[in-house]
């Protein structure tokens, strides 16, 4: 395989539009106009892009309405036609649609058909007729099954953009975590190994969960949160962890978030049960890291609360500090919570406290 397929990103817009525009006369027509395709791209409808040597060579995009998706266009550069790229793009696009709980995938192709002279005389404008293709996915597919059982979901695609302020943290996460995962081909050219597991640490309420969700949104990966308290409710925390990670292994791409991970991997102090649970998680992380499109994000309020073995090299790629919200972040938070109250002075709430 001479290409790499990734989710559409904003900087792909010009190249994808060029592909759509220049291949329309090469048997790759669509009943959807180029303006409608651009609209789908800008609203982050499901789209995949194939690149070779860093150059986009193909794209497939769809629009979703409820449980039905319409494949709007599959555009392939002329030099790459007949090499299986169209099938590969459709397969990747379908995986994302199924993960979004789409059950019916439709493809409408234009097809010439003569219209009656009477319709023309009545003021109708001749348009190509349509060849309608539909694919029905099973209700319990191998992709959605584990995701649904684990309570996972695909998040809205704009969460990263909605993170206000915190520019230092955003820049660090964007450069060290998001970009290598979003652009693995580019990362490989520069000798950068994409991360597989990271830990976010900082005081309570600083936005660690928000950042984890935003990373999943930015990558377009399903988001699964494993709650230590819920796993513990099953009676045997170590066994519950094994079961959860076994189900996660069935997903080709996923961001797994464990908040308050110190509840699972605390400093081992001899208390019954703690040693076994920590050991179990330490054994599960290497297997999880084998997936190329998986990221484990753990969060803790205190790194010192974690067992030293948990943070040894080879398990986590980065420990990322998340500081307290800056003025821009506080403004966004207060604005959201006071949206229904015009008499609230947000500036006064955001201003630093004075003694």
C-alpha cells in the first residue's frame, strides 16, 4: 500500500476541493454540487483523505442525517485510479460512519436518462436521473458493539476549538500529542514516534477532562471513559480492568480516558488489594500501546499519589501539566454559566481577587 488514510483536517480543504473539482469529468461525478461538498467539509462531516508522500491523492466524504449517511463524493487523482484506492477510502469512511451509529449508507450516482418533450415544454429543466445505491449495516456490528458496551461515543468535532485560553497547554498538546497522531506519515518522516499513553496532572477543576475530550474531538476518534468507581462496583477491580481492555482491543481506534487514576494505581502501601490492581493495570498498558490508533489518557490531581512503577519509561510518553485556568479560560467558563443572566458582571468574576 502506497498511501496513508487519515481523517479530514482543516488544512486539507484546498487540496480536497481541488480533487473534487478536477475529477468531476473523469467518471467521478456526483449529484452533490461542489458547494455542497465544501459545506460538508467546513461543518466537519465525516471525511477521509488519502495521502502519498505528504500529497493528498484521494478523498471520500459523506453527510449524516440520523441513522442514514449519504456518500457525497469519492475523488481519486487520475494517476491513482484503478489501484484499489477508492475501495480503501470507502472502507475507511464506512468504519467512521458505523462508529457514529449510521445504519444505512447511500450513494447516489448521476445517470443520463432522456426526459419527455412535454416536460420540457412545461418549463421543466432537464437533469440527469439518479442511480441509487444503499448499504445497510448490521445493528450490532463488530465496531459499535464494544464501543456501546463501554459507554463510548464520537464527540462533536469542534471541542478543540472551543477550549478558550490555556494557550500554553494547548500548544504543547497540539505539537507533542495531536499532530503526531493526526499526521503519522509526517511524524515518521521526522523520526517522531506518536504517543500511545499520556498522563495529565494538575489541581482539581483545571480542565483535564476537557482536554481529554478535546483531543478525541480533534482526532475524530471514539472517546471511552473508564470510571474507577464504576469498575470497582463490579466487585473485582482487576478483573473488570482486564475485561474492559479486552473490549477496547476490538476497537481499531479509540481514546481511553481514566480520571483519578490514583484510585487504580496508588502508591502501594501494603493495604490488601492495592498491589494486585496496580500490577494488573501495569500489565495491560503495554498491550494497549501496540495499537497505532489508540491513546490512553490518564488524569490525576497529584503525581505523587501514583505508584512509581506506573510512571516508569516505556509506559507513558508524556506527563503533561495542566495549570489553573487563565483569564480567557475563566471568561469562557463564567460566560457559559451566566448566559441566561444579563445582570452578571463577568469581568468582575474573572478579575484576580484582591486582598
